[in-house]
């Protein structure tokens, strides 16, 4: 008989709302996904602007090669949440200091971008365009198949002749931004300062496992799941960040209470750059990952490994659903897309009922 998943409710600090009662029903779909084997483990956290939070856990941090229990301190590979928690925030802080402007071209800090063709389209790309995924760069390119030397791959992405195409959500946009951050700060991404609960270099045994990678020949645990970020040395502008549920919730609260960024930057991450996107983030739209019940002032983002974060500024509440849905393989239907939506709808419905 298969080992039954462990379900726990922890870390409750009710404040003015009974967050325990709010989060428990919202966690029911994730709990069911763990119990039926769709995902190994899940953590749901909810936090308010004033700092009240609740966290629920279910299942395993790892099931192969041995089963290990998920705990509150488990580090998750945040995947594309790196784009918003780290890269977007770091770029906007440099804008606040006057180091760059959003409409500056990347060549202001990467003068060697397409250096053999001064008329190349890439030399006209701006920070705003890359942050809003409004460029001609492709969604993804298997750069890791060209080699594993981080500096050579950085040079490759900068000098590659990228064919024109429609604007799409693109990892390459944020890989460019990561290189720009390294140039501006003089530090590799792996050495950039981060808040508690966020890191590029977690202890592997404290991490949720991701995929049994056919390329690397092992179950990934404590090293980035994304192949390109791995080949870049472990971190890139699009992936590589790890976080605990409390680290992610602390970041969300810092946006809700205005301590993470200036008022101008906070307005920017909520201002639409296209139908679906703001600077770095997605804005709420019909059918999006955060569900339909949240306000139009909600932003959010997801990560391929099974992570997500959504922030409803109108209500002053944020929630994060962290899973290791790609463990031990991405090649299965984990149900993560409808799970995210139903979780968001339940969080908002229960929050509204508790606030009434």
C-alpha cells in the first residue's frame, strides 16, 4: 500500500481575520491532488497587508529515490518566479537610483550586444520591452545544448542573430536582463544579495526535488531545474531562485505594504504594458492562473516547476501555491493549471466572506 501523504496546518497568525479557517478550504484542492498522486507535495500560504499569515502543507518533498516529508522550511525551485521576485525588482531598484531608465536600451550597460552589427534589432531592445515581453526574441532556446561554459553561453546569447517574430513570453528577455544586472552590479547572479527565505544556493537536502533529468542523469534537488539556467552557472535572469513559503510571502507583503519598492515602481508593476502583462508581471485577465474572483488590481506569475504567486492590491491579500509537480517527471498531467485557478478563486471567496 502506498504511503499516505501527511497533511498539516501550521504557522497560523490570525490577526483580524481567521486565516486558518480561510486557508483550509482553499487548500482542499491541493490536498486532493497530493492524495490522488497528481503532485508529490504542496504548500499554500496566504498573507495580508498587515502581516497576518497562514501556511498549510501536504505530502512529500521527494518521492524518488526515497520519500521525504515536506516541511515548512523546505526550499522550492521557484523557476520563473525568479523573473518577478528577483529580476524585475532588482531592475526597478536600479531605475529608482537613476542608474538606468526603463526606456534605455540594453546597450547602455551591455555595449557589446550584437557588437558586429550596429544596426541589429537587438541593439534597440529596451529594459521596458524585455520586462514586458514585448520583443522579437523567441520563447525559449535550448542554449544548454551548445555547451556548458557559462561565459561562452552568455557571449552566445548576446551575439546570436535572433530571427524576427511576434512578441511572446520569452525566457530570453530575462536572460538578457540577468546579464545586464551582472554588468551593473559587478556580481554574478549567484552572489547577489537576497532577503531571508530566498537564495540561489540552497542546501540540497532541504529542498523539494524536481525532475529526474535525462540530460543530467539524476533527480534534481537543490540545483536549478531549468537547463539554461544550470548551464549559465546555476542562475539566470529567468530562473535559479529558490525560496521557502515564508520567503515568498515576506516578499509579497513587502509589495503590499510598499516597503519593497518606491510608489512609482509599485505603480509600474501594476500598469498594463499589453492586454495581459505589466512590467515583469501578469495582470489579471479572464482565464488567467490566479482565477476569476480576484480584483483587476491583481498581479501574479507562475513557475514551470509548479510554483505561483498572486497579489491582490485592492483587497490587501496575497497567496502563494508552491508545488514540486515536475517530480519525478514533467511528462505527465499534474493538473496544475486548473489547480491554480480554483485555489485562487477559493482564497478570494473565503477572504471576502471573512472580511464581510
